[in-house]
């Protein structure tokens, strides 16, 4: 007697299957846990620093030894019930408060710059792939020009020249400006393969305009690769912000950021290694978590792209 296959379960579409596949991967669960931890830490930074009893700019001179060059008093960089992660050398500022507020600044710049890059890249990629012709030529050459430009040198020069501006806003705009060509190329390739599909031709024959086709038919088709690529470019945005702050052209003191804290800790890495380890570990775990999550999403949502 022939076996009859059970009917597909309700709600077993591609997104539900992708979510189920993600839940089966231990690396994804760990990555999501780490990302959630740091995002919550960034959002709740004022509350967490108040809970610790110290603000990010409060000095505690009693926590450092003036006779030893301002080194923290106590083991592990001054870790105690009063200072959970120790204190900064010389200033005595609470390291826990600095780290959580640094997460707020670093992640905000990374997420905002990613949003700018994704919106600009998706718009340019869909327009280039769908309309073709002169539009494709102009946008493709603009992508090539932007990708060939020495972005880090331009960022350093721009941040050095522009002094009397909001540094966080400027860093977000500059980093996002150089992030869109990569995702635009991905979206353009996907759009080229989608614009001749039967349902797109049917919509075109049915009288749908270009805007309706782009938003109703093309955009949902490129959503999977866009989500995967977005998760993969966030680590690059985080490290770019950290690099600019490390080089001294990023966020200005006393506003904390992880890159700035790492730069300041270099002078004390041999006498107070905890000052260097804590922000470096936060940066490493965040970048690693987003990278692992992005790789998993690319394997599931864009399997053809992951084999390239």
C-alpha cells in the first residue's frame, strides 16, 4: 500500500523554515545571546551605571594610588564591590560605567551607519538592476568609484578637519557613505535575476507601475540576501568606529567608546591589563557574534551567494 506524505504544516513557509534552521544551530543561539546582552546593555546604560553607583565621568581618587602613578588600588585593576570591573588608572573613573556607555555610543554609530548603507544600497541596487540602460551604467560606475576610493584615509581626513560638529553624527554619515556599494552590488544581481520572472512579467502586463512592482514583487525577493548581508556588515561598522576612535579622530573625550578606551589603555597594558582586556573583550565578542550570525543567515537565506 503506497505511503501518503503528510500535508505541509501551516506556517511552514521559507521564513519559518529559516527560523527553525537557525534555532537548530548552537552557534546562532550563542551569538543571539551575546548580541542581546550588549544591545540591552547599551539601551539600559544610564540605568546600569546608576545601579553601579558611578557615572561614566565621575572621578574616584580614592580608588587609585597617587604614589604608584595612579594605578588602581586592589587586585584586577581595582575590582571591588564598589567598582565591579575596576577603575581607570590615574582618573579613577568606574570601568563598568564607561564600558556600558561605550557600548551605547559604539553600537549606535554602527547600527545607524548600517541603516544608511542598507537603505542607500537597496535603493541603488534595485534601480540599477530593474531599469538597466543608462541608470545601470551611472549607478554601477558610482559603485565602482566609491569602492575604489581610499575610504579610511578619507574618513581620517574628514574627521580631522571637521572639528566644530557633532562627532557621532558625522562618523555615522561618513561610515555609512562608504558602506552602500557592497550591498548595492548584491541587490543589483538579485534584481537582474528577478525582473524576468513570470510573476513580475504578469504584474507588468496587468498594468502595475514600476513603483508597485519594485515594492511588491522585487523587494520581497531580495529581502533574504539583504538581511544576511546586513548582519555581515555590522561587524565592519563596529570595527571602523573603533579604529577611528583608536586613532584619535573619532568620538571625543570624555564621551566613552570602546575604541577610545582601548587606545587609552595601551599605555597601561603591562601594569593594569584589565583596563585593556575589558573593552577589547567586549569589542571582540560583539564582532564575533555578528559574524557568526551573519554567516548562518547567509547560508540559509542566500545559499547561492554563500557558495561563491
